[in-house]
């Protein structure tokens, strides 16, 4: 991890355990879903990791609308002034959009919107999988059925059915962006998330 990211986390008293777990989950999803998405560069992987590590630092300012504060701190804190401007922009845009709200991409050129949507979707999914901030969820396996437009995620340490409605909200962007169903397999239960309708078993 970038030393500057660690210093930002320390400065803004981030929940480092949560941030690191979200980063691990996000990169696991990135690596597992690469051929289904528009993400094709090492730059995108680094952006996703940095954004996962810093997405919640805005809580230091205020928990309400913390995504806005995270974006501002990443964009303007002098600790990151040695980062290329493009990197700061991308990381800040992902942090801004990590919550299940309307996506805001006005700071990025339109030609980059598809890539941005994929990275935001991955970050939202990873964040949802550590919803309790207890680092209990493990993503054991990722499978992609391209012809059936389906993603299967095999999880342990996570109550899939109990959290299905929350997951649908955070996973919806991925469902829409990639035009897929996502099946979440827990230790003893499973649910299917679709673009339309409630989660089903």
C-alpha cells in the first residue's frame, strides 16, 4: 500500500481494519471479474485499491455526507500533492460514489464513464460485504458464466439471506453496468440479485 495512503488514514483516524478488508475484497472482485468488465489496466487496479483504503476518511469531518468529505480530502489534502492529478481525481471520484446514491461522474470525461462505473460498482460491492465492519466476510471463490450473464460469489462468514436487501442496494450498479444476475452463496443459504425485483432464493 502507498505510504501516503497510510499517512492519510492515520491523519483522519480511519477505521483501518475496515478499509483494508474492503480493499482486499475489492481487488478479489476485480481479479475475478476482469474479463466481464471494462477494467483492463493496472492503473485501474491501483485506483480501486487506493479508493477502498480512503473511502471513509470523511467520517473525520462528519459522518453525515462523509462521502463528500472523503472526496474533498483526497482532492485537496497536501499530503497527496505528489500524486499525479489524474490519480487524485479518479480516487476522489470513487470515494464520492461509494455509497448507494446517484452516480456523479461530471468530473470525468465521458469516454471514461464505463470504466468508472465498473470501479465504483466493485467498491460498492466490497463495502457492502463488510457492512458490519467486522472483517468477518471471506470471498472464497468468484465464477463468471458469460453466456448466462451470471456471476457466482461464494462467501463464508456472511449471512446472505439476512443482508439481501442491503446487498441489492449496493450491488445494483454492478447488475446494471454488466447486465448480469449475481448469485451469492453463503455457507447454508443463497440469494440471487437481479436488476428488477427483490432478491430471490
